C-alpha cells in the first residue's frame, strides 16, 4: 500500500482515497447481500409453506417476500394485496414499512419507490433495520441480569471504543430486560457482552472489542461453540491453524451440529476490516441457539400440554375482553371505538410471538393432543373476532367517510382484478378494454372523494377529533394510491389489450392458412379456397391489420416499459413483442406460399381438363385397335380414372 492512503491496482494505476472508499463500499455491499440473503432465507424456511429469495434486490420489490419475512419475525399475519401489479407492490411495501414504524423503528431514507426500483443500498439498509430491531434487539431483550452482570464492569470500555454514549433502547421499559432497564445499553453492546461472557466461561483469552477485526482469527466463534457445546471444540488447536481454517471449522460445526445457517465464507471475515453488520447477524444466531436451549431446571417446569392450556386460557380471556369491548363501545364515538381497538390490538400483538412459536411447534406434529387442538381453535376464534371488529369499525365511520370507505373498497378491488387469464384472446382483449373503461371512471371519481376529505371538518362542536388523525391519514393515503395506481394500471391494460388483439389476429390467420392447405380434391374446391384467400387477405386486409396491430403493440410496450414502476416487466414485454413479430413474419410467408400452391394446383387442373378429351379418345382407340376384352377395357378405364 502506498503512503497517503492511495492504492494501486494490478496494472500499477494509483487509486485515490475516494476510489479506495468506493471499492470497499462495493465489497461490503456484496458481502452484506450474501449474508442478508442467507439470513432472510433461513427465516423464510420457517414459514408454512416455506419460501425462498434468490436475488435480494429484485425479489423484494413486490413486497410479498418482505411481508413473509415480517410474518416470521413478528409471529403475526400480514394483510397483503394479491397479484403482481404496481398497486399490489406499493400497497404491500407500504404495509411492511407501516408495521415497522408502528414498532417505533426509524426508517431513514427508506422510501417505497426506492424498494420498487431495487436500489441496493436501500434494500440492504431495510434488511439490516429488520435484523437489528426485530432479531438482535429482541434477542438482547431476553438477556437477564444474571447472565450479563459479569460483563457490566466492561461497560466503560465499550463506550470508549464506540465513541458515543449508549443510546436508549427503543423497547418499552415494561418489556425490556433488566440489563436494558438498569443500564440502557444498546442491543449491539448487549450482544457483545454476551459474547465476552461465553469466552470467559471457557477460559478463552481472545479480546473481543468489536464486531470487526476481533473475529478475524476465528477464535471467538470457536469459543462460543465451546461454551454452548463443551465437547464440540478443542480450543488448544486454535493457535496451530490459520485464520481461515479456524473459521471454516467454526462455520462447519455450527451448521452441522447446531443447525445454525452459514451466512458467509471464511474469506469474508479473514480481511483487515470485516463487515460489522454481517458478523453481528451471524453471531446473533448463536444467541438464538442459546435462548432455545433447555435450562437445567426445565424438568421442573410445566409440560407442553400444561403450557398449551395456559396459552389457550389467555386466548379465551383475550377473546372475551375483545367481545366485551366491542359491545361496550357500541354507542361510543368512532374516535373512542378506534382507540379501544388500537389498544387491544397492540396488546395482543405484544403477546403474539410466544403464541405463534407454540403454534409453529404444533404444526410440525403429525397428530395434535386435545389441549393443542383447543389452542388452535382459540387462536382462530380470536383472529376472526379481530377481523370482525375491524370491519365493524370501518362500517361505523361517520358520514361522509362511510361512503368513501365503500368506494375505496370497490376501487381497490377493481385495481387488483387481474386479466389475461382467458383462453380466448379476443375475450381477453375485450376484458382489458372493459377494465380500462372502469379505470377512467375511477379516475374521474377520485377527485370527488378527495374533495370530500379536504372539505371535511374533523372536529365536533366540543372541539374533539371525530376521526383519529391516523385513520384520516390512512384513508387519504389509500386515495392517493388509487390515483397513482390507476395511471400505471391503465398503461398496463392498454398493452395487454394490444397484445391479445395481435395474438387473436395471429390465431385467426393461422387457422385460415391451415384451411387453405386442405386436400385439393377438385378444381372447384381449390377455386373456393383461393377465393377465400383473396377475401381474407386482399379485401379484408387481415395482414395489413396485423401489421398495424403489431406497430401499436410496440408503441404500447415502449410506454409500458419506460415507467420505472413497471420496469420489472420490461424483459417479459420485450420478449412477447419479439415472439409476436417472429410469428407474424412466419405467418406472412406461409400466407404467400399457400397462395402460390393453390394457383399452381388450379393451373394443373386447367391443364388436366384441357387434355382429358384427347386422353379419353386415345384410350378408346387403343382399346379398339388391340381388340381387348371387356376386362382389359375396365383396367384401362381404371387407369384413366387414376390419372
């Protein structure tokens, strides 16, 4: 390395400090992409059915996989829009981001459009936010005072290397662990202290001061493994092996024995400055394993059946409380109903994760006990009651919001309706045209409902808010989504209509070509077919109509793929246009070829008819001159017929 912070590449060209920083940033992004992709897939494998992500940047843009991830992390189902249209993508991503915001998680510079565009830095930032707050933070909250007090004496040293005071944990005080409540350390520092405890427990002298270079030798990983499974690792061999050998040993043992997913490779860690976020993500899995290990006194605790009975009892009480609150607020204002529902839903969410963990364990069993069946029934019953309460809440909105909600539901259903599944392309084109007409009406009506909201005075005579601002903003946001989505959906439907029109024309002309290739059993048959060819091609101009339709399709495809929000379908649209053009070229050649064939057949029939009299006279003379028997004459006549 040259002095002054510059480096040279293999060709000897010096790089300035900005180039070096950019190269390091790219390297970090590549490592984080591998790590985060593997971590996401490890979480998605817990779903039923499991799902999988191949490309983190492109496959999260529709929001569906993102909601799958949050379902696993939170233990609660996420409402989502079905389909792959822009409206569904935007709605699903918005649901995911709003869920994180409601958990008091700050999303810095993370916007819906950036996720749809698949911007690497934004996607990685979002996944790291989820890992930190929904995984590492939750794990850190489980650390008890007794398990962490041995590292509290090093708290000052932690602050010294971090360069900043420990920030307050965003977790509410009632839910935070004693460590968080008493000392208010960050999840990062709590995780680091847990690591130090594991190293100290096995007498490992490695100095773990950070989640970077401290892990390069692999000794810290092996020390954690030794702490969790004492007979698994021989720490005396660490010094005799290379860094990458130690790292490979640790990663293999963790994956094979502890079933901890391998998120990166030894060469990703054995560098001067490893990626901090990737190492934290991987180390957190060891803490997860530690939390899942049975405690020595677990045999004294409740049995699975007793635990199921306890949870079932809580679910039944929650259902009763929800039903009673629903009845008690029947004559209350909407704002009061909304507040009661939000409070109850929030409290249920807090308790949801342990319940979902228990339910997940139940799903893996081939047969359920009576207690487990009762638990499943109680959970389903509570879920249904929550949905009923939410529906009742929307229906109780004061006028004119009630009409706005009804229109919103109808508009969103129209925008999520998918076309193009009809086998008949003419019907599919007609349906796409009808959907465009519906969209035009929606666009015209949107302004009316926006004006209703703008003109609404959301305070009663006593100065109280009628509709809570959160609900008011939700309705406004849904209206905005419809206005934006209608535009993009219209472009998409125009393309679909043109494509199905072209495919319908290709199908009809191709069927004609097959008809024109029918057996030419007589001159009259060929003349009828040739007349149909001229009617179809020259009089009706079907080939010219096809050319115009193809040109229109290419224009609509360009408009479709030029929009960033619809850009993910650009390759598919380009392929579809290319396939249509290729088929049209082949069909045009076939139309010309079959005409030539029919004209040659007609000419052959004319030649045959002009010669048939002479042929018959010649045959008759031959029969007479040779004095053939009737049988011979019959044979000659048969030959004449074949000719």
